[in-house]
C-alpha cells in the first residue's frame, strides 16, 4: 500500500473515532438533560404531594397522603423555630424540615412553608404561616415530630400524621421570629414582605444559621404550634 492510501485509511479511522466520540458525548448530554428534566418533574410532584399530605393548618386528628418519586432522597433535618422578645428566647419549637434532594432540585417543608430551590437560589412558595397586623403578629409552626426519615431511590411512601394544635398568646412587646434554615436568603426575602428587618445568627452554636425577623413596634404575639407526629410507611 502506498503512502497516499495509508494516509487515506488513517484519515478515515480518525474520522470514525472522532464521530464515535461526538456521538458518545451527545448521548451523555441527552441523558443528562433527560435525568435533569425527570428530577424537575419529581420535585414538582413531591412538593404537591407533601403539601397535600401534611396540610398542618387544615387538619385535626389522623391524616395521611402519598408521596412518590423516581429518584432522589427524602429525609428530615433538625430545625428549630423560635419566638423571641427583648428578654431573649420565649419559645423554641423543634419543627424539623422534610427535604427532597435530586440533582440541582431541592424541596423543603419547614414550619409549614414550602421552600423550592437549593441554597443561594431558593424561594419560599405559597403562604408561609406568618400574619402581621398593626398590633399583632401570628406565627404558625408545623412541628413534624415523630420518626426520622431517610429514603433514597425510587420512593413510594405514605406520610401519616396525627395533628393537634396548641395556641399561646403573649403580651405586647417587641417580637422577633427566628427560623433555622439551610436557605436563609429565601427566608430573608419572605420576611421582607412584612416590613421586618432581618439578620442571621447561629442561636444554638450548631453551625446552622437562623434568620431572625424583627417586627417594628410593640405587638401582641400569638404562637400556634401544629404538632404532626409524622410516621412514614413504604420504602424505596
């Protein structure tokens, strides 16, 4: 075989190699896009399912609902919501968060609010349980209680709760609400809707920041704790 023929064969082989690599890269890209879209669909479904399954302010007594996802992880994280006045912490509610993680998607149910997105790019969706008027601030906190949850993979779960409600009225004072969270920026924006000033503090020294919202002027405070006593059935 002469040199020209040899060069032609080598050129064809190189072309075939480049084409194979390009097809492999394209296949990997398409696969990543499909996986990301599936994770987004799962996150939307989990948010809707968890919202319907827990519904802390609308339910009393036994309640249950289904949560399903094809991939990812559903787990609880220890979180505390606090009510403070000028004297310090008046009430500390171990609320905990129910968190779904899948790739770039994250959904967290915390204190009765749904938070969508990963830290640094999250938003509180729907109506979080804080109401403010000229002389009153009402804080509603959903406290998961019950068992710890940690399920990964293809999940088909039943979330079962037994809901009770405790209401405590506080005297007039300068009140603050502190939410321990992995997504502080989302909560800062949320509290800003009520004209609250906010800062971040590690109130218990565990390394997790709390967003502390201060409401201007003296008000009466009402703390409503929705105790859910969460139990989970099913598996990945």
